[in-house]
C-alpha cells in the first residue's frame, strides 16, 4: 500500500486534471448506458407488423396532473410544469404510435448518433486529462530520482553496477508511468462502466441481476488466483533485466580489456546465463499475463450461454420484452471487457509494486553529503585549509583509510602528498570538495567547518585534475566550458592557450567544434589532460588538486602537460598527489603518508636529509640501475 499511496501523491500534484478526467469518465459511462438502452424500442419493433407499439412510460404524477386537467380544475404552481411535461409525453406517444416500424428504427438511430459523438468527445477529454496528469507525475518522479542519484554516496556507485541504476530510472519508472497514466484511465472508466451498467441490469431485470452477482466472482476468481504468481514472475523479470543492463554496460566500457585478454568467450558465457535466466523469467511473466485474461474469457463464454438460456425462459414467461432481453444481454457482454481489463489491471499493479519498491528504495536511500540548514558562503581563502584529527573509514572496510590526520595547507602554498597506494592520498582529495565527509574530526576553511559551508559555492572554489580525465561526448568547446557559465570566446581561447592545447585543437578540421567521442576517445591521453587543465583554468579555482595528473602519460606528453600545469599554480593553493617524486620537488611542503597518517613532512631537501620514509621512496625511483 505504501507504493500506491506514494504514487497517488505524485498524481495528486495534478489533481485538477485528475478530477476533470474522473468527471468526464463518469459522463462517458452514462452516455454509453444511454446508447445501449436507447435500442430497446428498436428491438421491440423488429419482427412486428404494422405500427410500432413503443410508448414513453407515464409516471403517477403525470397521470395525476392529467386527471386534474381533464376534470376542469385549474392547475397551479409547480403542477403547471408537470402538466407541460405530461402533455409532451402524451403527444410523443401519439406520434410514435403513428409511425411504421422502419421509421421508428430510423428515428432512434438518429437519436443514438449524437450520444456516441458526445461519448467520443468526453472520452478524448478523459484520456487527455488523466494520461497527461499521469505522465507529468512520472516526469516529476524521474526528475526526483535523477536528483537523488546525484546525491547518493559515491561508494554506492562503486558497489552497484551503473546499468542497474539506469534500469531503475528508465525501465522501472516506465512501468510506474503506465500504471498512473493509461492504466489509471482504464481503471477509472471501467469502474464507472461497471457501476452504471450494473444499475441498468438491475432496472431491466432484478432476477437476472442476482444471477450476475453470483456469476461475477467466477469471472474474477481465476485472475485473483494468479496475482501472486504474476507479482513474483514480474519482480524476477525486472531484477534480471537490471542485471542484464549492468552486465552490458560493464562489457561495453571494458571492451578493450576483454579483447586484450581474449575473454570474449568467457563474457559471452556470462551474458548467456543472465540472458537465459531473463528469457525464462520473461516467458513465465508473459505466460501468466496471457493465461489470466484467457481464463476470464472462458468464464465469460460460459456466463453468456447461461444467460441466453435464462433470458429465453423469462421471455417465455413474458416478464420482459425482446428489447429488454437484448439490451440486458448486450450490456452484460459489454461488461465483460471492463471486468477483463480490471483483471489485467491487477497484473499491472503487481508489476508496478515490484518496480515501485526498487524506485522508492533508491529515493529513500540516505544521503551522506547534505547541504547545511543555514549554509555559509565561503569567502576567499585568507589563511589556511586545515585537517584536524580527521579519520575516515569506507563503508564495509575493516581498517580506516585515514586515522587522526592533522595537516595544514596555507593559502597560496604548493603542498604535495606522497606515499604508497592505499596510504589515504585520494581520500583526502575526496574530502576537500566534500565528495565524502570525515568519519571523525573536521576540515576547516579559515576556521569554518566545511560541513557548514554552502556545498555548491565550496565546490566552485575547488578544481581537480585527475589521472583519468572524463570528457563528455560533445565538442572540445563544450568540454572546456563545462561547469562555467557565460564564457566568452576570448576567455575560452585564453584558457586553451595557457593549457598548451590550442595548437592540437586547431589542427583538427572543426577546431574547437570537434566532437571528442564518448569519454574523449578521439583524443590522446595528453590531449585529454590538457583539455582538463583548460577547463580547470577557466573555472579559476582557489584550490587546485592534481591527483596523479601525469602518471598515465608518456615522457613527451608529460613534459607538455607539466608546462600547462605550471600555468595553474600561479596565485593558487595547490595540492599535488603523485607517485612520481620528480613532479613534487617544487612543492613548498611534502607530506609523506603511510596507513592513513602523515609520518613526516618538510621540503624536498629537508626530507632527504631526514633520511626517512620519503628518502627511501626517492631512492627506489632514482637509484641507478646496477651494471
């Protein structure tokens, strides 16, 4: 029920559309009932010779007011209106009794046509109001889900496949979209069809109506018995579809590695297992979906045979006419479709519950990085960025990545972090722009805890140049300007020039409008890195973090990129993380890290004289090879 309630909450944001659609749906059912009952005189006239004997029924009030008129008494007040209506009925009956049966049939056919036209217009209005409201609600849900994905902990993206996230936002939401748009419209219209048309059956013949009440449960019973199986089959199908999406995304991203290690057959085997499992679950789900309506159809056929026999028996007793019987039967046949669709709706609801549970599970996930209640806009750094007794442990990890870390990065200083893999250097990179928050201790910006600063404003003041540069599948211009608004052509080209990127960019036929491909696949590693540096320059950050920015480049590319990086150092606070110690010797202070702690710090020359951890790392990299 929680899924239904939350879905309706999204729909009720557009309640006026929904209410209008409900009213129009009711009018559609009324007009449909009117079109069915209006054929009673047509069937009554069929098979009779001479004049048709259809008459409009006069009520007790009609007869009473006509008797008063015939007695010579004066009719007053409301009775005048009643008299006008009664005389109109008498006149109409006189006219109808004078018509041959063919003219009577034609008259009522002409009467039915505008009813069907009005029904079509009202139905179109109901479809528009309910469906559009539903899809607007789904739009809001998908947007909220996307926004939530932007806030989820980074660890969750690492632990769960990207394709599964995509499946929740696309496939699962599409299942919900169908439920609260077209399925909701069908449910509302069918509900009113059932209510109004059952009332018509009751008015025509209460005996046959009682029989309907006995038979209807037989129609719905087989569908209800399949509900649990359908729900389970659908849930399994959606889960395997998510797994397939995740596997495909992983294979496509790692296609170079797969081919390099000749793992095509192995990956094909994994794909076959997931795909085969999905095929079996999908078949089972569709099988149950098809069997449910077929059972309803079988039950409906049995019901039709029963009512034909029972109706013939009542006609023999002359309890109702041929027209009454035909309208009752046609109405009953018409009702099988709404009942059948209601049965199928239960299938869709089961599918939506399974999809909704996955969607709302994601929406309800805890967000570890939150905007403070009263955010402080960070001013320009005037003193220092300081780590005070900082500790951080990754979810599920047994040992902390950082433990009791204390270090100070003065304004305008160039600071380097060195150490073996796993020492905690990259964790520090994530802590400064609050991609993660410390488990213990605090990080302060001129004495203010980062957790109290406006999140977007803080991140605007920090730029990171990573080893693995991510470029979007757009133009070079779009990638350089990414994250910076209202960039002039002059400033964009100036940033490109300072990053030593202009020459290779202009060597392309389309220059800055060259499309770089997915993840910048059309460019070399050095070219991608220089575009990343141009992007950071254009952002003009106060704090620049270089996380192994040149470690994946060849010597020539590293030399060019290193020149570009020197443009970034000017008038900025710089944090360099590198394994290659040749790139950190220019730093004012070098912090050597081990097991999440700073074990020594100082300038390059000071640390060499200290003859400690840093010197050992230096000697390992620069010692001459034995002859």
